[in-house]
């Protein structure tokens, strides 16, 4: 028997999402968990879709594992960070946070790799090393402080500064449709982050976390479409 049980959740939102119990098993933030798993399923679909593309370059590796790690991190967020957080310590959230950092680093490196034939070798090496340095710093402060802030700021840097700017630059140089999809994905993802940050929700059963997860699903779809178009040879060679 499934029934609802109102509990006070320690979440930073004006909409406190009730828990549910299934066969005496308490599940916190059930809609948030569901939207996390929805987002993860799209990530896994994209991962297997990228695997089927006949391209052997490093760009494929970066994109492929971006989707995989983002999907795994989202599953951890839903299960460990929401559904059963009450049974675990806060440190368990680090699993999803570290995977989020890793996924952003991967897609940032993917865009730098795509731009490699279009920029000077020195610029390529500098940006690659700088991206790695920023990632290491963000990882260090995440593990040291056990706070989400370094993840948030690194995601802003990786998505807006690196992915956004390089996608625009490559589009201006090549006219690639794939870059338009990546730019759209960045814009949609930014909109989702605003909803999450300002906690714009509709109800306890569809709060800011749920809305941002659904919108991020469209962002991931756009990233997948863009990555597939990029690897068809219109921007990068085999």
C-alpha cells in the first residue's frame, strides 16, 4: 500500500515536498527523485547513441563520457542526495557533486578539442591546461569544504565561458549547425540554473528542483544532437 506522509524536509525551498512511503520505506522528495532519474535516462540514451557513431577521435570520447558521468551523477543525486538522504551523512552528496565536476570538465575539453584546428597551438595548450587547473581547484574546494558552491561556480565557468564561447567561435568560423544546438543547450541550461537558484516553483509537488531537472533534460537532448552533428565530419575530420 502506498500512502502519503507529510514530513518536514530540510531543503532550501519555500515548497517543502512531502515524502511518500512504499511498503514502510520512506522516500523523500519523490518527484525530485523521479525527475533526476528522467534526466539520467536521457543521459544514458545519449551515451549509447554517441557510442554508435563511427568516429574514432578524442572528441567522441569526451562527449561519450560526459553523458555517462553526468547520468551516473544524476542517479546518485536522486538516490543518495534526495530519496534516502535521511539515512546518510551529507558527505554522500560528494559522489554526485564530483561527477558533475567531471562531466563539465569533459564537455569543456570536448569543445576545446573541436576548436583545435581553428586556433593557434599555443592558445590550445594554454586553454587546455587552464581548464585542467580550474577543475583541480574546484575539486579541491568541493572536497575540502563539503559545499556545493565550488560545483556551481565551476559549472558556470565550464558551460558559459568555455562551452558557450567556443561554440559561438566555432559557429562563426564554420557555420556548423551542431554548434547552434550546443549554444541552445547552454542557454536552456542557464535558464534551468536561474530557476534552481531563485527557487521558482509551482507547488510542493513540482518545485524549483523538479522544474530545473525537466528543463535540463531538454538541454541534454540539445547537447546530444549537437555532438552528433559535430562528429558527422562537418566541423572536424575523422
